[in-house]
């Protein structure tokens, strides 16, 4: 038996933040580009924007800040709130997984087999 736990945030029954948005934010942070992040994740640029807008609307604050292109090129970086959310989510996710793993065989003894 294998455990798969994917903590997500919901608002009015609709998911708005979870592993997919967290991965997108991590890639944007590393690449400083939404387009590059979406290409790496193999998702549509429009889908990434839908994910980000939905999350920002639910949270009430921006997750990324955009730098307009031009001679020096554009880009995107995480806002301080976006970085904090990502760090706190990853910490919470790790805690949830550690707790679940620790208690899995206690609650489901057949998982030990």
C-alpha cells in the first residue's frame, strides 16, 4: 500500500492552491519567467495565468510581479507574499506528509505488509 497525500487549499469548494501552483511559483522564481516555467511544466501559458489569477483572487494579494520587456527583456518574480505563501505551503505539506507516514500503519495496519 502506498500513501499519496496532496494538500490543497479550497474556497467555496473550489481548489485554488496546491502542488501545481506551488510548482509553477517555484519555477517562476527560478527562471524569472512565466513563459519558461510553463514550457518546463508543459502547460499552456493561458492555463498558468488562470491558475495564478484564481489563486490571487482567493487570497486577496498578488503572487508575482511582472517586469515589462524592452531592450533588457521582461520577466516575473515572486512578490514577498507569494514567496512567503510558497515557503509556508511547502513546510505545511512536508509536515502533513510526515504525520501521515508516521501514522499510516497505526491506522491502516495492512499498509505494513
